C-alpha cells in the first residue's frame, strides 16, 4: 500500500504545557514508512513544536493563513511569516475559518501562496469550493474533504459517501493531469481509521479531537 498521510489538527484544544508534552511524546514515536505524519498545533506554539520535532520525520504545519496579502494585517499569519520560522505548509479553508469569514474565498489566499510556492492543505466541504483552475503540480498541494456535519460530532461519513466524493474529485484531478492527494476528515478515531485509511481512493486523514490524545494518535498512525 502506498504511503498515507495523517494530519493532526490540534486546533485550540491544548494549552502550552499539553502541546509541548504531546509534541515531545510524538518526537519519541517510531513512525512506520507507510505513514507521513503532519502536526498542526495552535499558531502560538508553532515555532516551539517545530523545534521539538525538527529532527524527526514529522512535519509541522500551520492551521491557517490570512486572506490578506498586506503586511499591515494585524493578527494575520502570512505564508512568508510561516516560512521564516521553517514552516512550509499550512491548512487553509478549514470549515471553522469559513464559518467565521463568510466572504472567504480560497482564491484570495492562493494568490499569495502560489507565487511563494508555499505548500498547503485545502479543506473543502463541497466540490465547488475547490478552485481546480488554479491548482498545479509545481508544489505540494493536498486536498481534504471535511463534511461539516462530521467535524467534532462523532458522526463519521460512511465509507460509501467518502468514496463517492473522493472519486468525483480524483476524476477532476486526473482530467487536469494533477497529482494531488485527497484526505478525509471528520470524526476519525482509532476505531474507524483502519477502514478509512485502507480505501484506495483515500490518501490519508485529517484528524481533529483524536489527534490531541497521544494514545489515540498512536493507534491511528499504527492502524495500517
Ligand atoms: P474531528 O476529527 O474532531 O471531527 O475534527 C476534524 C477536523 O476538523 C480536522 O481538521
């Protein structure tokens, strides 16, 4: 089986002590070659977590990038800012961001990060939210299907539903000659990770709550 991607999105669940403790445990974890693990801590602790994990195969990534290009965007996190601290990828377009920002358009962020060749994980709830026309193979793009009703609810999408959406997206990508992994996110846990990760059409999982508990994360990354 090809390598699968597991991304732990820690959102704002953990305080500084919990974050550093979990990052330290992960730094001692033996990760099999069939898994590429990425961790997305709260932006406040990104630099510190990146230092803890820098000698490992785990990639530390951002949770969001500002839609505004301007360096006068108070409170905004830019692709350049993340690059400065050695972080080369971020989640963008998470449904929790789209909910706060009703005018959110992936294109606004992609305008600044595509020229910067900054890697990203674009979350989508509907296929219409994927700007296929501006995606390319020049740098690493990951797509993540996250149905909003499955996020943090314990209600995982059925395997049939996941496969249906992934096959539609993959058909579009194939038509455009794009090689882009498509992940699933929404109530992934140690009990369902094997079934989801072993689907041919699923290139990995984006995990929220379960990734903040060491035992659960350990089981998920060892479930295949
Ligand atoms: P849960 O795994 O907690 O449902 O969160 C999913 C998610 O939003 C990951 O980005």
